[in-house]
C-alpha cells in the first residue's frame, strides 16, 4: 500500500527503552533495572495527586470537562494570564503538533537548533516543511537570527533549557532576539524543564506573562511530565496571545486529555513544595555527576535540567557505552543519533546515581 509521501521522510520517534523491554531482552529482573533515560521525576509525584486521582476513579465512565475550566483557571492564576491564553494538550508534544499544523507548510522552513527535541522535526515533516538548523551544539541566538534573515522561517523553536543538551539561555537574550523577529513568524519557546532552570539561576527564568503580552507571536510551552512527575498522565500546555490560542484550538480534538489527567494536573499545580523539593534534590545529585565527570575526565555540558549530557572522546564510544550499560540493567539515552558522541543521563535518586557511577567507571 502507498502512504502519504510525507511519511517517507519521517523516522519513528524512539522513546527511552521501557523497563519491560530490558526484562524481556536481557532477562534482568525488573527490580534490578535502573531507568535514567526519559527525564522522569525519580521522586514520583505529589502524594496529593495520588489521593485525589484515586478518589475520582469512578468518574472514568464520563467524558472529561472539555472546557478544562478548572485546570485552565489554575494555570492562568499561576502564570498571571487569562484562561483564553491557554491551550491544554496530551503532553506539550501535542501542542507542538498543533503549532506546526497551524502555522507551517512546505513554502517556508522551520528553524531549530542543530541538536534539539526530536518532535519538532517529526511534526514539521507532517506538513512537508523544510528544516533549517543552526550549526552549534548549544543555542546561539546570533546564528538563529542570521538564519532567520536568510530563510524567513514560519516557526522558530527555542528550547530552553534544551533537550538533550541541558543548556539554557538568559531571558534578556531571548527578549532581545524576540524584538528582532517579525510578527508573522511564530516563536515557540519550549520550557519543558523551566522549573529546574528557574530555580538554579533566575536569569534563565522566563516571565511568561510579560513575554506573551509583549510579543503576540510567541507561544510558550510547559508540561506536567518532568518536574511535576506526571509523564504517564500526558498533560502539557501552551500559553500565548488569544490569536495563537484560537488557531491552535481549531486543531484540538475534543476530550484530548482524560478526566484523571485533568484532576492530576490541577492538584499537582497546587503542590509547589513537591516541585521545589524535587528540584533541590535534583541539583544536589547533579553535583555528584559533575564530580564524577571531572574525576574521569569526561566533558559534560552544564545542565539546567534533570539530566546531564556526558560527552566522550574517541576511542570511547557512546553507543558501546550505553549498550554495555543496558546489558547490566542501566538504561540511559545514547545521543549518537543526534550526531553526538554522548549519552544523556537522567539524574535519579541517590542510589540509582551511585549505581550509574559504579557501572560507568568500570567501562571507561
Ligand atoms: C519531555 C519534553 C516535552 C514534552 O513532553 P510531554 O510529556 O509531551 O509533555 C517537550 N519538550 C521537551 C524539550 C521535552 O524534553
């Protein structure tokens, strides 16, 4: 059977290997497997979320509130914007999809960093949009600007902090950049790890209200999958001018998140203490990775997230290292497919990290 030819250019997204697969392939017991591959919160989620979701399980047979009134009000409150500035998605992934389908087409390229979140490219292929990338590993807004003037992109993706490298831009620099971009170019700022970056360094913290008030062409993305620990519930959001949000709404399928997900996200948002504590523990553990890397002369990229990218020098090879780790039940992300001789390791709990150091040291 022939399929839509845009599919020819799409490589299926490879998610972090699930624990079940390692159990089957390597015969390792589930409780001996450590998964540091998908940037999930190792401390789980707020206990209030568990209680609250359990208490509404019987509502499963009813469709969710499609207006998502309570969650949107809570997000609006927390960001100081209006509900009409918000759209909710099944993960912020789905908002990326809406944004690309709403704005991109084959006539203008989509501009992104050389190494960045894979879904931007995949969704751009859906609509046949060409891709233009910068050449530097970390975001360099001067390069972005040069490519913008040369290629007139429909969308510019700024991922800060960036996945899979962990670097983050200063907000001043972003604002300066936004001033130079015309109003018919959509700038998507993906803040999937912003809760981490904002805590580590206030210069990296985006004031979403100010940005979307000053720039009608900016869409900010956030998610409950990372710091809030709700990856399995699939809730993300986009915040932007009503003009943008109304366009995205035309593409949103009805009931795109579940009754339980809505409840989980709403309650999670109230438990700031859980997020703060997770972020604090994350950076405590992150410093152990930095020590480990320094001790073993491994280059690492300073991270503003809950993962760290370790860069190897030949003959050390990231694919071999991640494969050897996998055989011992340690799942990390090889970045070979991104053109880097590097692995991305999610910062786990103390003992998980110790296990990583022990196994990795043996391989070096
Ligand atoms: C994890 C992630 C997302 C989206 O995750 P969802 O689970 O779909 O909300 C978006 N952008 C980046 C950079 C991410 O790392």
